[in-house]
C-alpha cells in the first residue's frame, strides 16, 4: 500500500486508530474502502441516489416482434426506443472507436496489433469524428469504452493475453538483438506499458474534452481478480487477488482521466444462490470505491468518481436469469455499499426471437422490475431520512450484510422476510447506514452547506473523525 497516495485525513486516522486485520469495527485494512473523506459522487439523475441503467440491444423485441418492454414503469433508465447507442447510455466496442490495436484470433495484427505499433494520432482523429457522429454536443449520459483484448499492465496479460507479451519481446529483439533475455523482457514491459498508457489515457482525455458532461470510463476497471476457483471452496473470502491494490495504484493515470468507474460484477453459474456471490461482488466494489476515493478526475478532490458496476440479468455465458437472491447479491450489494448505480448489460441473444423476448418481458415485469423499483425507492428514502436528500447511504460496516431495500434490510433471502414498518425501517437505516454527502454538503446528516472559503484540510479531518466515531 502506497501511503503517500492517501488523503491527509485518512493518514491521521491510520495513526490514531491502528486496526488489526480482524478489526471489531468490521474494517479490514486495506481491503475496505476509505472513510468518506471527500464528498461522494453526486447523483447520476436528480434526486436518485441509485440508478439502474439499461445497456442491452433489445429494441428489436418491439420493432420485429411487437413486444414492448416497459422499462420506465420500473424506474430503469433507458435510451430512447431502447437503442443500444443513445444519449443516456453508450458503449464503444473496439470497432466503434478509433483504431484500437489488437491481435485477432486468426493471428492478424489489427491496427498494429500491439500498442507500440499503433498510430495514436490516426486513432484519436477517427475516434473524435465517431464521438461527434454518435453523441450530441450536450451529451451527459454514461459513456463506456469496452476494450478487452489486452490490459495496460504487463503482469495482467496472462492466459491468452500472453501473446501481447511475446509480440512485445519479439519487437525488442528485432530492434536490440544485443540485449540479454532479462533486459529484453524489461524493455518490452516498459515500452508496452508506456504505449498502452498513451493510448488509453489519450483516448479518455480527448473524449472528456469533446463531451465533458459525459461519464467516461473503461469497462472492467478497476479489476479485482477474485473469481471463485471451485464451487466447493469453503475458504473463499471474496478478497481481491494479492497485489491488486498496488497494481491498481500504478494505474493512477487512468483514474485521473476517468469521470466514472465501471467494474464488472457478472455472476458465473456456479455462484447461483450462493452467499459467495455477495463476497465476490462486495470486494470488487470495495476496490472500485477505494480507487474512486483516492484518485479524482483532474485531481478534483471535491467529489469522488461515481462507481457504476456492470451486471448481467443472467449468469455469464447463459440466458438463465438471476432470481431475487442473486439480484440481492449484485444490485442490492451495490446500493448498500454506496455505488451510484448499476448498468445492466446483455447481448443480442436476449432479443433473438419472439419467445426470448416474451421470456425477457415476463422477467422484467415480475422479478427485475419490482426489485429495481423497490431498491430505488428505498435508496431515495434512506437519503431523505439520514442525509436530508443531500447524500447517499452506505453501510457503516462494509462487511455486514445489511441492505437498503426495506424487504432486504436484514437478510439475504428476499423470499423469507416480512416488510418492516416505516419506523423500524428508519431505525434500521440509522443503525446500519451512514451518509456520504454530495458535493457542496457536509455534516453527519449532510445538513450543512460547505463553506468554500474554509480550510479544506481541517474540514476533511473533522468530517472524517465524526464519521469514524459513529461506527
């Protein structure tokens, strides 16, 4: 853990409250997010502390099969006519934004193949024209770049991505045949990471400059690498792979350019109905929230970067929908930890036939929709009750299982609960959640407007200690 990256107020807390790995406060450092030393990310939509955004190509259910998914009835944010690319939600794949270099499955070096051989100038020129064509000048929606062929850190290119390392070393050998194997590897690593950074950083900088109101970020970042190895692994903790935080810290240049973070919380079939799913999602979100609290776009410390994890309606590589318990483990966990929302993604297969569209509509209207509606309503209720509508609720103890939604507040099984009264619900809010204030607000209940002329350093320390003592 690189302490000089952390805010002063957190360093003071670290010295004042030395915590063991198994703290009675439920805070396991460094595996839990930092205390709310900076303002939380503001709401994506006004008066909506938590949003669910539709990023699925389902328009043809209506246009081809005459089956309409009434998403707005359940407070699910969608593009006009459920278009895949729109003014509320847009995702750019490798062939839709510039000249992304990658190695095809057939062995072809596309656009140079590796970042070192790419043409950054030509890429940015084409990407700028594509952004101009796809997005209106006042675009203020979610803008996600989905490039998954290689990763910007050398060590993270494992498995099939090892070919990017091999090609990088081959390039060095061609240019410097005199170098030893070790020197070749070191130089290949250096040049790969430098050019990968230039490519990704330059793309984000250009995009944010051209569409500054958009929430720009890369899908799957920050990563955690905490997949469950075996279904029978009783020792699974959900923690990110060893060294994850240090590696993500090396990507500070990426976090400085991102105006939103989009980690992945897709569930594999083996985690259906399992509390291990909640552990996996929890630690991916905690790492994203840690990154969001430490680094800010353009070094703007007035607010954290919004975190909107990507989730699927179905388990990975299947069309098997998540049930209510699985939704608790994904959407419910995200809301309880203070994420700004969740993006729901799915491929064209969900709308490939009339029968599949009927199944999708039934799922939305009977399972997903009511769940989202309840979750959004209770997130807003918690914000109003605890934070005067000027902040977002988040768990006092990130490792607890408490949920914001009234039907899920004290259990992971939504099929075995009785809805509490409003008074007991409000009490549960106070007992298990605290406020992360939106930009411009402060205080334990976000009841005070910030005095911009006040010494920011003193304000951060005071606010952090107040929150910490409340735990």
